[in-house]
């Protein structure tokens, strides 16, 4: 195993889990994840970070995918601790291994920044959602301020290599709207104490038309 493969398999997943479970980030998760209802699918479920915020009484079933085997093991442990029978599979958002109209709710937190093809992923999320279903999103991405965006564009090529393909400049709510979802923005802003180039976040509900 070369150094790059070793880093991507062993180090990078743990760094991402650590970064995505900081205090301010967890506060944002607490505002989004408890809204999940019914049959729930989580895109990028690895690590099981969101499990602490789900309302077990509102969840009928839980499924998810993640490309990283190490993170999936942690997610399975977290689901077991919740007493859930969870269908967690290794996979990517561009080809979600579930049939059409399988879920009432999708949960997507800090995932769309690192997928290869965001437009295809959103088509897949629309496909697996039932009519009237909703996607709960919490993402970091393209900042509204010119100065910050300039730094994002300069830093992004190196950042992607260190952070598992994570992009700094992808739009958030606008991307959901462009994919045909009706978006209700619940919040947005820079994360306190985080570098501004990586700290712009938006969170909300993206609804599939009935």
C-alpha cells in the first residue's frame, strides 16, 4: 500500500470524522437531524456521527451508504448502540443501491462537497424519495463574500487532496433548487472559530414535489 492509499484508507477518514464532529458543527447537526421522519436514508452515513441526534420514535427504518469501509464500521456500531436494525452499504451517491421511491426522508450532512458528480447524486436522491418526501441538508460551501470566495478558489486544489475530494466552492441551497427541489432555508452563516474559507454553512429542507 503506497503512502497516498494508506492516507486515504487510514488517516483521512479519521480526520474527516474529527473535523465534522466539532462543537459548533454538532450544534448545526442538532438543528437538522431530529427533523427526520419515517423511512430514512442517510447519504454519507459513515462514522455514525448523526445517530445521537435522530428521534428514534420518529424513525420507521434507517438505511445509508458511504464509500469508506472504516467509517461504515463505526456507523454500524453506532446503529447497534441505538438498537436499530440498519441497512448500511458501501457505495456512492451517484449510484444509490436502493429502488425508486424507497424513502420518506433523506439526510445529507457534509457530503455533497466531496461527491464526484453533485447533479447525478441529486437525481439519485430524487429517485429514491417518495412523492412529497424531503431531504434535510447541512453543508459547507461557496461563501457569499467575494474576498472569502477568492481564498476558497485558491486553496481548493490542495484542500481536495488532503480532505478526501472535499470542495470549498460548491453552491448549497442553489444546487438543490437547480435539481428541482423546493428549498426552505433554516439557517446560514459562517461557523464561529472556523477559518472563513471553510466555514460558510447552509442548512434546510429540500422537498420533492408530490
